[in-house]
C-alpha cells in the first residue's frame, strides 16, 4: 500500500502546507509547471518525488524532469504528464500514447481545474489536482492525496489550501 501526494502548477510558489499534508505520504507526484528548482528540492526533502516538466518550466527543470513518466505503483500503471486533457478531450501531444496503451491512472495538470473523472471507454481514472500555486485564474488552490493498494486506488482526498 502506497499513499500518494499529488500537486501541479506550483509556479515557483512554496507553501509549508505541502510539507504538512504530504509528510504522511510515501511519495509525491508533481504534474508540471513546477516553476523553480527550489520547489522541487523542497518537495524532495519531504518524500521521494516523481515530477514532469510543464510548459512554463525552465531548461534547468527540463533537464531534471521528463515531459512524461510512465511507471507502476503496486499493481497500477500510471502515466504522468503536464498537458493531458480529460476523457473525450485528450491533448494531441498525449492522445496517441493513451489510446495505444492506456494506463490505469492518468495524471496531468496545466488547466488549473481540479478534475477526477473516469474514462469508461479506456477503463482509466483521470486526475488533475488543480493548481497548488498562486499564479493563474483559479480561485482555490488544491492538492490531492490518495492510496494505491494493489490494483485499487482509494481514499482520495481533495485538500483546499487557504
């Protein structure tokens, strides 16, 4: 069983609440637009981090983080990227990979819109944790925590940061 902390779109903003909420997690995933190496290193000081770069990330972050990560946690195959879309509207950059080999869990950021949606056609859970930083149009900053236990994804929590 693995407890996951998930965030996206920090845009170089650090909130001590990340450490508070993710300290219980086994690992942290960042779905891009990290914004600074400092934020990535602060997350790494809490727990192991899997991160992808986003469209605003510098060449330094792009050298550290890939554009897309595909990995397995417990018995769940995960695809993590920044610009991904959602069921019925997947981004052109990732659409072919999703349809050719759908993971069980697809995670992306970019939109700043929190969304948890199941794609019945591909039998895939899609999660966008919204935006954890202060830059952007969003009114509420959000992060997500959940558990992967074997092949099950459960106990999903949306945390609003005030």
